[in-house]
């Protein structure tokens, strides 16, 4: 499966927090399409020696297709993507993006929507809020950040949302008591979490202890693939062998070799790149496969997972 790319031009760049820049993207030709709240695009960055492809949430008004807006946090241990966006992309540059895809849509049947954002994880909720307000949905936004690093849009959100916006600045010693927050919600509330994995895991742990239904807990985290030991991958159809170094993901190695593998998130959550393993033991690092699927060891998510040993054979 191939996904058509959209050519866009960077129309404006704004520093919205010490480590976060917002990029406004307009179409080079034609028009952009409206999208649903929680959607993201994958931005392709023509760096050297390898292009980067990172997923970013759209923070625009979903019904306004005049432009797309994304926000990029400069990561301390960037694999190249966030640093490229911060240091090399300028107004007027052209980039390629995929059409919007949504893995984090609101559940419109919820009695109440409890939005919990950590740092740059505020971005998908920027597209939620206009939609929630339009339909008169009940919601609260709880925004955790460090003002010396992140905290983008906090003044705007506090002004627009009033008592429905709760701000927690760790640099000012203001913390969120998750037990108190989750323990005082009406039945039928759905939780949405976007931010660091530590925040997601913390909310899940507290919610589980309080007896929240798993179906009422939604999260999104575009985690970059973590480094590991080098290994080889063999393509079963041709016998071709590729080397995957410690800083390159399996998906990137396949793409560099011209092997097309579908992917919507590149962060181990969507399931699109699921690939059958013929031989070898996978080192599972995704958030998609079940415990039973991991134990069987006959499939892998190449966007984030690697070989546990020195060699994998894939059904490609």
C-alpha cells in the first residue's frame, strides 16, 4: 500500500514555548482536506544521509482547511527529525506530508471528556476543543508542563476555557493529583491522555486501581524508535539480507532498501506496519500487539521493534 503525498509550503513559524515551534503549512497546489479531531500527518524531511519521517498532530480547527498547523518539540536526544525542523526548516520551504489519519478520535458517546495533556501532548487537544465546544460536550482539560521547556498555548487556553482549564506547572511546583482527579469523575467519563510515556502509564495505573473500564481510557504517544544492537534482516521472498545498525529502525532500513511497508504512526501504536516473522526472535517495543501475540513471536512492528538476536527473517 502506498500513501499519496501532499506538497506543502511553510507559511509561518512561531516559537510557542522555549522548546516548541509551531509550523503553519499551506498547499503548494490544490487544497488541503478537512480532518477529524485528533488527526495527525507524517512529515517527510529531506535530511542527509537519510530523510526523516515523523508523525505530528494537527492542532488546527478541523473544519478550516486553509492551512495545517503542527507543533514540534526539540528533543534533547533527537534522532534528527525535531532538530531538522527546528534548525533547518525556514519560511518558504517545501515539505511532503501524508493525508491526515486519525488514531485518537474522541468517543462522542462519552458523558464527559477528561483531557490530560503533558507538554507537547497538548497538540491533539487543540483540535478537540473547537469540536467539543460546538456540540456542547462536557469536558475538562488538565495540562501538565514545565514552563521552562513547554507549556505552549497555556495563556490562550486559560482565557478561552476558563474554569474548564487546569494548569500544572512543575517548574512552579504545581502538581496534578491523579488519584483525586480520576476518583472524582461521573460515570460515563472517558479519559484521553497525550504526552510522555511516564504520564500515560501513570494515568493508566491510577485508573486501573480505581476500576475504570479499559474501554474508557484512550491515549496517544508518538514515541521515537529507541536504539539497540545491530542485526541482520533477511527478506524471505528474495533471500536478500539487509544490515540494521543500532541507530536505525527496522522500518527505516527497509525503506532505505526500497521496500514499501505501510505505516500510519511510526510509533508502534497503529498496527499498519505489522509484518510476519518467519524466523528469529523479535524484541517487541510496540503498544499494539497483545501479550499472546508477543509470546507467539510470529509478527513484528518494524517501526519501533527490533531483533532480540542477531538475525530476523521477514515475510517480505
